[in-house]
């Protein structure tokens, strides 16, 4: 059976990250996703973009505090691409 759909998500409540990644004590920032779903249930295909801006992460166990975290990831048939990390 073919799949088709879209996901549009946006939030400024990244504090939920610590529920899924217990080593992160605090997370903040803005999350935005625009993703298209295609293919079949056996071979789904995702395409689109996921962004995190103004991010902050605290991991107290190792005394780590990250500020001004930015992520721009593109999803395609080739996988996940981080544009600023591509080899030239």
C-alpha cells in the first residue's frame, strides 16, 4: 500500500528532549520540521528539512553547557544531510 503524507511541526518547548534522553538535564530552543512521507509501509521515504535554532543543552553530569546550538538537516532518499558538514 502506498504512503503519502506531510508533517509540519513547530515548537519552542524543547524541554521534552530530557524525557527521551535522560542524560540531558535541560534543553531549550526552537524546533521546526517540514517533512514529506512517500513510498510504502515496507520502504518508506522521507524528504524535507528539520531545523533547531537558538538551542541550549545542559548535561550536569559532565559539566557541559552548550549555547547557541543551530542544526539544519535535510532528509532525502540518500539519508540525512547536514549542509555545513558536507565535504568539499
